[in-house]
């Protein structure tokens, strides 16, 4: 384990960013009483929407005053909160709530209040969400239902960070300028011109920091630091970085500028700069670590997301380097929820990487999550990703798989509730909670003569829900493209500018879709129980089962207990495990028959729950596995919380029995282990062996929470004492004490194993 001690500078910064228990992360921002985005929008009236949105983005950053504090070595602060801003998932944003609040403050003059009123009254209809709602309504579709959510985010991507560093903003701007002048299509020229506007805005913002750092008042060593930072900013505003510090600084400015919240394969594109600096004596390892820790603090000020470490080169060689281990050291030492660090492994990964990853997890960081190239790469190739590109995969958002610099794969296109589909199959398409007919009529369950009849009804409900969800997702892509949601990213994703298409219109080389599927375990357990009790043993009728579900088992407790005693997924019961595999084969295979509007790529399924097992669970009636109405579904590809009673081997074997190469979005597996598993080398070796066995059997990913139920309950009782207790949610880590009570309860129900 690492023995490095953070500097006094970093300790002070950590004290500033770390929040007490039961609060959210991030740094409060102060409104600066200007709306440059609105001014830019009005000034560009009559121009193409792309140019107007780009002008809003550029101008809001130009008018963001550089902030130079007394400690940070990585400069850059987010934009102040403003009524008019931009966001990469939707383009233009109007915050009417903020406008209303500002108008109540004594600082708000009548003239400024009138400006805010003009903004909300004239620009509210210019936001993508309103147009999407109107388009959906005209087609009789809904964005959020108890069966699915669609087109709500569709934003996460991984930009081409290596190209940004290799070419610099000046060269990337020249490329955009060339396409703006010479693209064969008018739309291509407009897109390139808009991208160029955003790039110029970023350059101006960096130059403003150069000036602010040079003019800032400071003494001694800090004065020298600021002078160096001014030189760094002046250089990277146009030129490629020459040093590790310059590379970090350019990366962070671009990361902030477009809320590009995914660092991608950080150790791959940053290592050459650090390696050369160390070799030339321009930096010591201690100085490099301090820069990394400063960046980690920055990530927690703005909630940076997934950083991929390790894995393979495009040629299939081990990509691990010394920066990989330094990043793990920093993650272990700082124990913060951001960035969401992940480690990729494959058959050629060094033992040292495994050991270091497990040591870091054992410190209670909840990180890194561990991903298996030997399954994920084939899953990506199934949907048309070239082998060399598949080997470069990273993650968008929490953990959605992306191809850096070459893809727009949706990043939460949709969420599909399999358990709700089963409920509808048991009630002829009628919602048992609301009584509404929300699915197709697939037959009265009381008349089902065989399990095949039930399965066909379930298939019909899944197919109908998936088709409607895909229609919503595809419409979301069309509207996002129309409204200029990802203009800046068009300059950093191949081949958007060459094709003359933004990422949502199919400009990226890979434009597949990503759908989160929820309820695998509940559905498999329910189908297994019905098959056993109704069609195999004839102990109950379908009518009796459905009546009990409609009543949420009130008056049917004996039946519920009988259902609970049936084989359950993840308990070493082959029948239930096989049913889960059948459920996944069906839905993931079916989804790949649907195609996106962002280039015609296939939709891919996966299991990335993000805590939504609680949200969707509220909308699902009682189910034939014995679950009560409104209770959560499972939180990953593992068994339902509390049902993995036969140990980690049974739970992981069940998950590995599912063909995870059918799921190119990613298949997460939550695993809770008691802290004693990591107390010595022998225990950690057992953890490594457990995860490696799961991967050899076909598992994609494991993420480990190091805590038992007693520890979590103690944290509920004394949140201040356990303020830094980290747990895995559904693709990311967070402090347990910050979570809502329902999600806390669901995590406590997970069985913590001893291996």
C-alpha cells in the first residue's frame, strides 16, 4: 500500500471541499449578476440555431471571471449559476426558478428584473425539452412511464483527449476553420463554424486566466507558482502542452468548459508527459503526485465521473504504466467519490495491477470497479465495433461503455423495467397499481394453459415496451441534434466535422444505443416460482396467483411464503439461474434488432442500475417471487438484496451463467465483502481468485463495497463518525450517509460475504 503523505497544501484543499455528513458535494457558486448567454442569443437573432447556441456557450465562458485562489496548482472554476446557459445533453438551458428567485432579492434592480422577465418569457420555448415534449405528445408517447424511461439524458461521451493534447486548441481550431470554409454541405459548414465559435471561446477563457494569474497579488513561492501558471495558460491557449502540468491544465479547462465529465483512459494519454518530465528531471514524483491530488480535489468540486485505468493497447498489449499505480495511490489516500476510478483487466494484465486494485478497494474507497476486457471487447464487437477500437473502450458517466473520441453511444438512452413487463403479462396489459391499460392485451392469465403461454405474454409486453422506448429515444436524438446539444464535442469526436453531422445526428463513427434493463432477478425468480407452483406441481392456479398480487398478498400470506421458498437466482439453483439467462438472452437479443437515429447503430442492453431499482420498484406491483408492491428490484446483475444466501460463489456463478457478451452497454455486479477479507495478503489473494474466477466464467465487471450491515446501521445512527464511509451504488461510489433512506435500506439488505 502507498506510504505517501499529502502535502499541507492538499490537506488544506481537502478541508475546503469535504462536506459534513448528509450534505452534497460540490463548491457553492455565486451569481454574478450578468446574463451574457441571453445577450449573445439576442445579438445572433436570424442566424442558424447551431451558431446561436455556440455563441451562448462561448460568451457565458468569456464573461466568467477567472478565480485565482491561494493554493490550487490546477486553475479553473465552473461558470456561475445563470438563468441562461448550455449543457451538452440538451444545448440551451433556461433556469426559470433561478430567475424567479433573483427577482426577490434586494440587489435586483427594476431594469434587471425586466431583463429576467424577458428571458423567461421569450426564451423558454427555445429549450429542447419543450420541443421533445411536444413531439412526444403528438405521437402519443411519454418520456417517463412505469415500464420505461427514455431520452432523458443521452449525453455521456468520452472526448478525444489524446488529440486535444497532441494537437492543441490552435490546430483543432484550424481544422474546424477549414471545414467551415470548404465542407461540401451547407450543414457541415454551419456545424464547423459553430464548433469553431466554442473553441475560440475556450481559448479566450484560458487567456483570461493567463492574465489573471499574471496580475494576481501573492508573495514568495506562490508568486512564482502564479507566474508559471500564467505562462502555462498563455501557451496552451493555442499550442499543444509540453509538460505534465500543461497537459493537466489544458485537460481540465476543456473538461470544465463543456461539462465533459469523463476523463476516459487518463493513464494512457497523460503518461507520456509525466514519463518525459521525470526522465528530463523537470518534475519529481512527489510534485507529480501533488498535481494529481490537486486534480482529484477539482474533480470533487464539480463531480468528475469515470476514469479508466489499465487495460490493453489497440494492439492487445498490456497498457498498464506507472501512472496507473499513482492514480490508484491517490484514490486510496484521498478516499473521495470522484473521480469514479475503474480498472480494466484482461488475460495479460500483471499480477501487480490486481494486487494494487484489491488493496485500494480494501481501504473502503468503493473503488476501483474492475472490468473484464475478455468479455467486454467481444460484446462491443458483436455490435460492429472494430477490434482495435473495442480494446480502447472507456466509460461515460457512471460506467456506460464508450469508444473514446469515436462514439456517441447514448449514455443512458433508456431504462426498461422487465419486472413491470411481467406484471403486465399477468394482468392482460393493465397496470395493477393504477388500473390503466398501459400495455398490449396479451391474454387473461387465468386462461394460460402452459408456461409457454405466460412466456409469450411476457415477450409481447417486453417487445411493446421496448419498441415504444426506442421510439422515444430516437426522437430524443433527432430533437437534440436539431437543438445543437453537442456542438463543442463535434470538434473532439471523429468523424463529426468530416461528415458534417453532430454526434446526435450520426457524426460519430459509432452511434449505437444503450438501454439499462432492470428487474432481471425479480423476473427470473417470479417466472421460476410460477412455473414450479402452477404448471409443474399444479399447487395453485394462475387466477390465485394474480389475485394475490393484486391484493399485495393481503390475505394470501401462506401463498407468499410458498413463493418465497421457491428456487431463487443466485442461490445455486440451476432452474432459477437458467431462467435469468433466458430473460437476458431474450431482451438483450431483441434490443439489438432496434436501431438508433444517430447513425443506425444497434441498441445494446446492459445492467447499470444507478439506484433506479428503488425508483422503478415503487411503480411495480407485488411480484410472484414474493416481493411486496413498491419494493426495490435488484441493484445489479446479482441476486435480489438479501437472497444471495449461499455465498459469493453461488451468486457470481449465476451471473456468469448469463451471456454477458450480449450486453455491450455494461453489466455491473455489486458485491459486498466484510472488511476482514482485506486485512492481510492471504485474504486479498482470495478476493482476487474470486473475481478472476467470475471473469473466466464470463462476468464483465465487479464493484465491491467493503462494509457489513452492522457497520452501515452504525453509520445511520452516527453519521458524523462514518462521514467518509463509501459504498457502491449502481455504477459509482458515494458516501453512505448522503444517500436517501430507501437506498440506504436497500444497500444494508445486501449480504456481506466472507471469502
